[in-house]
């Protein structure tokens, strides 16, 4: 698993939600763990090798990625992050991913 470079505000954190994993899963405990305030999170189901979106960035909000099952590779801010099951990555506002 990759970790963020010195000076980068992005890092992979592991935090297993205590509540059941549903579409209503609260991301607030993970936001607190990651130290972010303007958080966005969506649920996706992807087949191996699929992508969720093309390159994009949000000017004012962070975006959370939580792997519920399997693994994910996320490219953000010139870094590649390998996430395992239950790993979380928060991409900072303004960072292309």
C-alpha cells in the first residue's frame, strides 16, 4: 500500500465502520479520522479493471474513497494509492484524481 509523500495531505487510513455497511453508511467517523471538513462520498460497485470517472477535481470539497470489498487503485495528485478492503483515502479539494 502506498503512503503519501512528504508534504502531501493525502494518506490512506484504515477504519472499519462500526455500523452495518449500507447505502446510508455514515462517513462522518471517517471524515474525523482523516481530518477533513467538506466531505463527499458516493457508493460505486465496479468490476475488476473498471473506472468510476475520468480525471476531475473539486474546488471546495474533499472526496472519500472507502473500499468495502476487494481492492482499488486510485491515482491522485501525481501519486498512486493501493487500497485494500476497508482502507480509506480522502482526496483533498483541488487535487485531480
